[in-house]
C-alpha cells in the first residue's frame, strides 16, 4: 500500500509547479516565466486568469416581471388555478388553507389537514434521505467535484475530447469556450442556464456541448467555423424530464451515442438519445438519487454514486448493474483505468483509495458486470508528517476528487481542505501509476499553486500526446496547464524530441524510488517485481 | 381453441405471414405454423423465431389477464366505508365458476386484438401529408374493418365487465311491473339502460382506441434506444401505461357522455321495440350525473385500455428484441439465416430491421463476431461476409442520398418558370428518357408526369413567395396546388417501386376532366379554370383539408431512417475496429468507397437541412405512451452520420491522407480530421 510518508518534499513556499520532466516536478517563480530552455516545448494553450470582479454576482434570483406590477388580490379560485399551474396540488392546498372567509370552513380544515399530512410525509421522506431537504444550490455544492462550487469564480471545467478546446463555467453561469487555435471566445448564455453543475463535450463531434442546469439539460451546438462570440439561444436544445432536477452530472458514452444524466433528487439515471429527444429511465432499487456518473473510457461500464453508502456499476450493453453496499460512507469520487478494467474510488470519511477490478472477459458476456467481490486498498492518504528542508510539514486527509490521465500513467488527487495541512488549503497529490502487467501506484509529488490560491478542480487533457496535461483551476481564477512529460504508452509513435535535443531543464533524474504499491500478478510475469523494480526500469526512467 | 385469421390479401401491411395461433393457454405448446408463399422466403428458422416471439407475447398478455380482472373486480365493488366487506365481496365474486368463462372470453378478445396488432404493425411509419390523407387513411377498408372489430371487442369486454360488476349493471333486461297497469301484475321485461350505456361505452371506447391507434401511428414499432431485458422494459412501461389508460379513459367517458346525451335515443328507441324502459332516462343531465355510473364506466374503460395496451406493449417489446443472426452458416444448408443473406435478400422489412440492429450491436460489442465478418472464406479466400455486408449498407446509404437529391431537386424547382402545363401533358417529358429505372427515381417520374404547376407546389410550401418570377404560378392560389398535392399523396417519396400508369394519371385526371368540359367555352378557357381554382382556394374548408403540412413531407422522407442509422453505425464501427482487428485487410479495399458514400450523404443531408422547416424541431411530448420519435429521425440520422465519419477519421487519423479520394472529398476529410465540421 502506498502511503504519504514517502512523498517527495513539498516545493518551497512561493514557487509554483510548472511541469514534470524526467520524473521531477519542476517549479518556478510564476506561470508567466518558465525556464528559458523550456520555452520551445511550451504548448500553445491559453493560460487564463479570470477574475471575479467583472462577473455579476449570482444574485439575479427573480427574472420574472412580477415586481413590475401592482399587487392585486384575486379571487380564491383564480389563485388556486395559478397555484396549481405553478406548484401543483400542494400549492392549491396551501392557498385554500391560508384563505380567509372565502371558502367553507370544512374545506379549509380539510385542506390544512391534507397539507399537514403532505408535510409530514415529505419530512419522513427527508429523514430517510436527508439530502433531499437541502436547497438545490447546496445540493450541487455538496456533491460537486469542485472544492468550492458556491463562491469560486470558476465552477466547472471541461476539455474537448479531441482538440485543444475547453469550456469553463463562471460564477454567473455563463460558459466561455476557449480554443487554442482561435482568438474567438464564444460566451454562452441561456435563460435556463442556471446553477450549472456539469459540462460534457460530445465525443466524436466537434461542437456539441451538454450543460447540466438547475431544471434541464441544455445541448449547445457550436459551429466551430462560426465567428460569433455570442451564439444565440436558438443553438441550444432543452431537454427536461419531470422530477429530474437539479441535474448534477452528465456522461457521454465514449462512442458519442448516448448521454446519461443524473440528479441527487431523482433515483433514476436517464439515458438520452439527444437527436430524437427520447429518454429511458434506468431502473433503480435504493438510494435517494445519483450524484456522480462516470463512463469508463472503453465504454463498457458506468459508475454511478449515490448519496447513501452505496454505489453501482452499470454495464453499458444490457444495462444491468452491480451494487457495492458495504461502505462506511458515500462514494466521493472515482476514476476508471483506460482499459475500463479497474476502478479507483474513495469514500467519504476514509483517507483511503480503493481499487476494484473487473475481468476482461465480461465484455463478451451479455448483461454481466462481473466485478471483483471485494475492493482492495491501494493507497493510504491518512495524515502524516514529512520532512522538508524548512522543517516538518503535514500532508494527507480525505480525497475530494480524483482524475486519471487517459494513458493511465498519472493519477491526480485533489484533497479535501484539512485545517492541519497547509492551513486548510486543498492539496493536489500526483501519483505515477501503471496498469499492466500489475497495478502500481507510486508517489510523484505535490502540485503547488500561487500563494493564496486554492485548488478548485483538476482535469486531464483527453488527447495530449507528449505525456499528460493536468489542468488546474485555482480559486484566484487562474487556469494553469501543467504538462507532465513522459513517454506515453498510448501514443508510442511519439518520439521524445526534448530528450534528445536538450538537456533536462532542471535537476538530474536518478531519483531512486521504491515500489510502494505492487499488486501480485496472477501469473508470473517476465518482469520481476522483487528485483530492481525501481522506477528507472520503466520507459519513463530511460528518458 | 384454434383461431384462424383470414388475412386481407397481400397488402403492403401484411408483412408478416399468415399466422395461426394456438390456444391461449399458459403452456407454450400451441400449434404455430407459417403458411407462406413465394420463392424468396427467408429462412424457415427466422419465421419460427418471429412466430415464437409473437406467440410468447400473446401468452404473456393472456397470463396477465387474470391479474387485470382481479384488480377490476376489486375496484368495481369499491366500498371504502366497509373495507373488510369490500374485500370479502370481491373475492367471493372472483371464486365463482363463471369467472373462468369470462376469462376465456377475455382471452379470446386479447388474442384477436393481438392478431390485429400483428397484422397492422409497421416499422416505417406512414405519415399523412395533409388532413385529407389522414382521413383517407382512416376510411381505408382495412382500417374500417380494424375499427369495427375493435368496437365489437370493446362491446364484448364491456359486457364481461358489466356482468362481473353485478350490481345494477349485469343484465340488459330486468323484470319489472308495469306501473301503468297495476292490476295486471304481469312481470314484464324492461330495458336496463345502465347495461346498455355500459355496452355502448365499450363499443365507443373500442372505436376510439382504433382511431387513436392510426392517428397516433401506434402501429409503428419504435426500436429501443438501449438494449434492456424484456421484463425491465415491461416494468418501465407499466406505470406509464396505467397512467395513460386512466387519463384517456376519463376523456373517453366525457366524450361518450356528450355523444349519448345527443344521440342516445337512437339505440334506445331501437331496443325499446322489444322492451320497456326503466325510469329515469339516462340521456338527460340528471341521468348522466350519476357518479356511480360514471365511475363504473370509467373503470370499465381503464380495464379495456389497460388490457389492450398491455397486449400492444408486450407485442412491441417482443418484436423489437434484438435477435442474434449468425454471421457464417454453421452448416451449408442454413445459409439463409445468416446476416449477409438476410441483409441482401428480400425478406420482410422487420427481419431486415432486426438484421441491421444486430449488425450495429455486433460491430459495437462483440469482437469475436467482428472477427467472423473480417474472415476469409475457407477454400478461395474471399471476404464474402464483409463484401456482402458492406455492399448492402452502402446500397442503403446510396438510396438515401438519391432520395434526398431528388427531393431537393423537386424543392428547388419551386418558383422557377415552367413550360405551360399542356406541353408537359401532351408529350413525354425529356426527363423520362434520362432516368435509369431505379427505384427511388420513380418519384421523379411521377412528378414529371404531373402538370408542372402541381409539381411546383407539391414539394414546397413556399409556393406563393412574393419574388416568384412566374406569373402563371401566382395566378393560382395556394390551395389549388395543395389540393393536387392532397390528391396525389401517393407520390410522397416514401412510395417505392415503379408506378402503375393508372396511378400516375390519377392526379392529373381530375383536372383534365374538368377542363374537358370547359373546352367548349372557347375564350373563357384560360381564365375560367383559374377562377374555379381561386374560388376553391378561398374556401377555408378546402384549404383546411388539402393544405400540406410542410413538415410532414420532410418527416416522410426520413420515415425509414432507422435502417440507415444502423447501417451507418454498424459500418463505421466495423471500419474503426478493422484498424486493429482486420488481419487480412479486407476492409481496406472498400474504405475509399465507404468514405465517398458517407461524404456524399453528408453533403446531401447538409443541403436538406437548409430547406425550410427541415431544421425546426416538433415540440416534444415527454412521458407519453405514444412514441413520436419518428418525427425527429432526421436529426438522429444527421447526428449519427457525423459521428460515423468522425469515428473513422479519428481512428485512422493521418492515414486517411493515403486513401484515394477526390480533391473535394480530401478537403472535407481534412475538415473532419481537424474537428471543424
């Protein structure tokens, strides 16, 4: 099991992590001034600094025209009809119960009784699933994969799966789409685009972006050749389903066919066919809702976490599911290995990373998830003290979100803020991982931002061919892209130009790391884990 | 109890072979046989598969009947004040031996209903382009028979329901003493109007069901967007079905009450010749406001609709379930059932749909079956499987491209100066000779044979655009052209196959006979038809019936697009998988053809979406039992076409530059490679 005590020392205060090269995380004074010998390799991506000031505060609560009119008391039945249209039965009951001398006494009494019964029922329901009594903003903030959804100026971030393009949701719920090859930054706004909790670009498409909003899912179609900076709301398609709000998670199937959406209030996951606007609710069994959806990269399985201590893995052909109920808390986050055979997840209240394996052959078997019976612990993130040149530092806690790069060689973990660690700042831990022939997890380093900046969310670029590219959104509004250079097993054709032409920009390699987590292989592999399994044996080490 | 159905001729709807059904018994052992005619029948086994599916669906719906009946009996003797008595009464009613008889009768009804489902189902919906066409659809003899049988079945079900309800509903004639002649004391039979009301309501509901069945295109079999087990699909449909039935029954009761209020005296007078009437009459306001009666009629309606909808839903679920076709024949004999043969053969449309669905699934989920597709034949080493599959998919896509191009040509001629109609009618149009006699081009021929004025208005709603340069066009109102359109609805692009000359002339003949009469008028001849037409065009009713719905014709073009969507998905997944799995390089030989076909289709689809009304979406009905996904199939096709091209370009990447393609297509491919489409 990997523990934090073997992590390399934290970078000095005031330095920011710029990139990884030769197994070392290289730091510098600021993002704007990378080391001179490195500039040639710098990737052409917009480094953004979006500040909070020009944004409107999310105080625009009431868009209606109600305030412009003089209040006029209508008759009780008219009010009842209005309440029926707005709220439903409970609204009508409320109107009748609160009316004075307009209805018969017994009608009023009956409706008060019915209302009390309704409230009692919803209270009972709420006590079974406590999260249902939260406001929808709190609900989103509670289950979001970002550390501070409610007040940070960057809310959601999503890379396009194929190109150097990403979309960011700002605090005022507008979306900006940045493209490396173009200076046009479309800004997307829509009447229904409120409380955006998730973004998802459609795979195998240039321009389709799904947005999870308060009451619906918006599907934006952005013409990549368009020069418009303000696409009209006619480009957006609205999908809604009764009882399915707020939508907090979206997942496209990797072959671009179907979209899944989930809400912590609705127990059913919806499978959407976007073009015909039909949806199929997937059956549910227990749990008050679904908080987070993650489709495995090979498209065969879907992770669905719930607010209760249970999570499910759906198999994406016949849509049957397996449940893992014996957790101490709800599943906080998870990530799939590139081949979809391994799931790493963390649980609220435990500083551990679990791993769950799925056999390869389950792809042919129809309607079988076939996961392992128990999950193994692969990393212990509990609080430890590590020695640094400037003294002792504490590190560790619970994980908040976790991302695995598409080649399966780096794992980034965003920790929850812990008052004992870095004054409560969320820390980003970076691990090296290997999936075959056996699973390995090794510490790599800590990603540090500017002083005073809190990490808001992390994401890997889905198609970076020089290794991996970690994008970190900081609470200051900066989006930093941290390239991690290594020979990528996913793109074997890539030849490391950097290694041949230039000297390493900083620090020599040669660091000797011990294998910290090694799973015993089911069959004896030619590669022997006991002797010289140090990192230098891996292709990366030979750089 | 063996039931034989006389199928109404080899009509276009009778896709399924004639079927004989075994007894609706739980034991799945009823005799199922398929008498079919014709040499190119698909494999025996496939028809067996279909037959078994239908038989199982019927058996399932019959098995669910006791459940529905129990629920009905329990609810019909509803007594909230004495719950224990209520339950015991209900179960006492259920234990009677006569219940078995009613169950058998209801099973018969269910079997007949499912036979109609089987006879009338379609995988490509027929979309009426104008209101007249819709009416024509309803008064078609087959549909009339459907409606009549359904109202008879509705009446039968209502009778069963009435008898099971007991109370005051269970007999038509009750003994009564004549109040006028108290001294006679002769017991006479009086009419129980409650019973009559219930029976007529049943007939009305059966008829309405049949009407809505056609109006809402409920005979269309939509294939599910994800694969799921049958039980889960049924369970998912059940709450929706119950809610829909309850609400619809409410509306039907309302409509029936209105109808009975005005027309209730007719059946009553007819029956009164036999019986006397019990007071008070029901076709009065006070009579109709009997809550107990309304509740029972509503419950009877719910019972009827739920049983029928369950039959319908089960049929849909069983018929659209994925079937695994073998890619290669296991033995030499049964090559008829394998995927390439089924795709190429002239099998019923449903089997072709199932085969394409299976192709899509195997290309996506099954590496071992993909390997069979890419394999070579044993002696000879030819990639027969791949060649047959890809040829059929490409033929489908080419057909669609042609259909779209022809549609666009027709739409583009709108507003252009036309030769006078007489010349078109007198001599053969030059288009005739040029056209190769291909199936989709038959439309063009039929259009060319019509007066060009009609043609101009047929395919576009922008008939009276102000900038129209043709004076002759603006002479006639919108209604005339569309009137012709209404008459000539058989020319909708869905129609396939060469037209018979009789049919082709049906549209113009209406006008030639009219002008023939007027020819004697001499000088009037030019203006008078125009006057007639403009006169007609101003009649609101005529415009109402004959005006073409602009979107309907666009929907009609894409009515069978589900096939093309699967072909696209199957083909693109296979090509993408061939990058790593195709050991013999069989796909490489067809890759340029596939790419050019896809790009040509992309071009045609792009152009099509520039037509008016093509890119606007119809409003969505969420959570309804009625499926309207066929209305938006064109968007699904566009999306899956783009995804298919992207799937190939992202898999092959830079290697695509080595594929032979025209300069234009190279440019387009480059756009796709750079994600700029």
